[in-house]
C-alpha cells in the first residue's frame, strides 16, 4: 500500500491545530471545515494507492469524469478565493490613524463570569495601549449582553479600561448590539450624538478587520484599524471562519 508520508503528516498536524480550540470550548465553522478537510486529506494520503486506483477507475467512466472534474474545479476555485481573501485580510489587519482626530470603537467579544474572555482581553489590551498614548481620544465600547453573560460586553470593557486607569468620561458604552453590523451602527449613533470625531478606529482581532471594514464602509464610516493579539492556535480556526463570513457578506450583506 503506497503512503504519502510527508503530506499525510502535514495534514494530520493541521487537523490537530484546528482541533486545539475545542479544548477551550470553541467550535465554529472554521475549525469544523478545517478538521473536515484536513482529516479527509490525511486519509487520502495514507491510503494513496487505493485512492489513486479508485480515482483512475472513476475517470474511465463518463459520469465519474464529470464528477471528478467538478470536484477539481470546485477545489481550485475555493483555493483561489481563500488566497485572495487572505491577501485582503492581511492588508486590512493594521491601518492605524495618522492623528488623534478619531474615535476608538472596540468591538465586543465573549464575557465569561463578568470578566473579559481571552480574546476580548487582547482587544482591550490594544485599546488601552492606544488610549494611554493618545489622551485626547475618546472610545466607544460596543457589545450587548448575551443570554449566557451576566453583564453586557460594553459594561465589562468599560470596567476593565477604567480599572486600568482610563478616565471613565472618555469611554461611552454601546450595550444594545448583538453583531458587528449593530456594533457599528449603534456606535455611529453615539458618536454623532456626542459630537465625537466621525472617523473611527476599529479595534478587534486581525482576522476580523476586513469584514468589519466592509461593514463600516457600507454604513459610510471611514475606518482605521488597530488589531489585538490573537493566540496562535486560534488563528487558523478564525481565519478560515472569516473566509466564509466575507463570502457570505459579499453575497447577502
């Protein structure tokens, strides 16, 4: 039985990386798709001899040729789309404002037992660093209260920043939103009502910046970007999830 050892090991390693977030209770389209594809490729390379023989027999039949051609075309198109989106995601991941004529908007994330989750804390670290260095800038912390959260994400974020030393009068809470579109729409309303600079600086994870920027543009918001640090083992899961998110938003947004 012919085995493609190196590609099989690489695919298995990727499968395990996509599976790692399960250990902290994270399961979404990103790691499900990643595990599914990597698991399938691992099996294909382990049983390469049988797979190539089966594919050869299918190719000899008209219907099999059509099915294999469609699968190949779909795979190639998928890879091209993923690469193109990834390029734009990298470009959008860091675009800090040139001056203080901006309002920081921190996009919400999971709150656990009244405290920021690891991912939310990374965003808050980035917000704290920027606000500390630019004392004339105000911020809107944006995020409502989920069914499994004891306080709103906005309340949690403001409390964290104030505890770190940011003056409470510099922080406005937007605590009604349940998604990124509402984050930006409701934050824009607060910015307008309070007479704050309408050029905003989005603070979220790097993988999320492109889609957030797309949503902001649709709402006529000029947005800069500052990204929080994302733990390495979470990046593949959320990066792949964003491929689906960007495509979905482009089609239905």
